[in-house]
C-alpha cells in the first residue's frame, strides 16, 4: 500500500484546444515532461488513481504541482474537484471548490514549483475504483496562459 502517488503531466488528461497547450521540458531537466498553457479559453486538467493501491481509512490530499510564467493571465478563478469515479452521475454537477492559482497563496516547493490543494478523500474497504482529480474553468471564456503543469501528487496527511 502507498502513502503517496505521483501522476506526471504526460499521464494527465488535459483538454487541449488547438495550439493551446504544448509539451516541453523544464530548464535543466530533460527527463521530465511538463505541459505549458500557451493560449486557451478552456482550462480542464484531470488525473485518476486506483483506490486499491492506497491505505484504507487514511485521508489523502490531492495537489496540483505547477509554475506560473511571468505575465500569466486568466487563472484568477478555477474550480477543483476530487471524487470517486463511482460517484459520478451523468448530468449531475458535483460540489467543486473555488481555487485561484494567482490569488491564493500556494505552497512553495523546490526549484520554483508550487502546489495548490485540489481536495481530499478517504478510501475505505468498499472503495476499489478510481479517484478522479480535476482543475477546471470553463465558464468565463477569457483567454488563459502562463500555467506550467508538472503533475498531481496524492499523499496522506
């Protein structure tokens, strides 16, 4: 069983509008692939992990690991969501949390990376399916740019 799991950028589901995102490598690290939001009106980043690989009855937190480029725009408001995939009901919106990659104070990590909490969950003996984590903003239609996504880390508290 695992206390943490890492979902790298290339394993995330990222809604890619035409020319909106590019894959690249952070400076000084050619072995890591990151995605950079260049210009898009829709922000939708998601990741999934299997609950069977997690410690039962422990609280887990999901964090987006990212950087913001100088002059980033359109990232003031977004929604974060963490849920078990079996809880998804077609046509029903789940409770999402408001987050701001610009306004909230994200926790600083090494080499200029930051993390912001997307939400938490607690697998129990019954939870054997997938856990979905998302960051999205699809309502304003404003151009967004300057977000560099490294991945999502899921870890116990």
